[in-house]
C-alpha cells in the first residue's frame, strides 16, 4: 500500500467577476486567483484547472475540489484573489490527504466552514441504508 495521496484537482472559475465591474477586456478576479495559484508550487498530487463558470456568480470567486470517483467534491465561494491563495493551498492539501475528501470539521480552515456552496457525493458510493438514518 502506498503512502502517496491520491491525485486531486482544484478547479478555479476564471470567469468570476466577484461582483465587480470588469471591462470586457479587463482581468477578472477569478482569472487573477487562478494565475496566483498557478504561480505557486502546488502540493504533490494536485492539479490546477481553469473552468469557464461554476454558476456561483453572486458568491465571489469560486473553486471546486474533486478527486476520483470515491471522493466527495466540494465547491467553495467568497474567495479573494489577493488574499486566499495560501488558504486554498492549505485546504487542497487537507482535502488530498482525506481518502474520501471529508476533512474533519475541526481541521477545516475557517473559511471552508462558512463558505461551502455545495458538497457533492462520490460517483461510486453505496446508497445509505435508510433504516439506519
């Protein structure tokens, strides 16, 4: 068994305007966030990908974290291109290290606790036993 964490992907909405007026040819905050992350050394096993839109336009810059078909996917919002790069690198490392993508609540960065837009179940997960709920 390998101690190397399974690969994960950090998707950044590059179309995000973060509620600002951006000229048609101006740089969008989402693009600036992506470029800030791309300029950094990513944790091992993490791939950074730009996406056209995460449909959370009113929620500030948004990202998604996903990995494999046995891991939960998360969408986080209200991120700022100038101040949240370190937060995202910490968060994606924690996500990568959690085999199912579920970061224990007390270990989550505070921003993740308050700005989760969606938590999407893994593609392959047994259906819950409704009698156990």
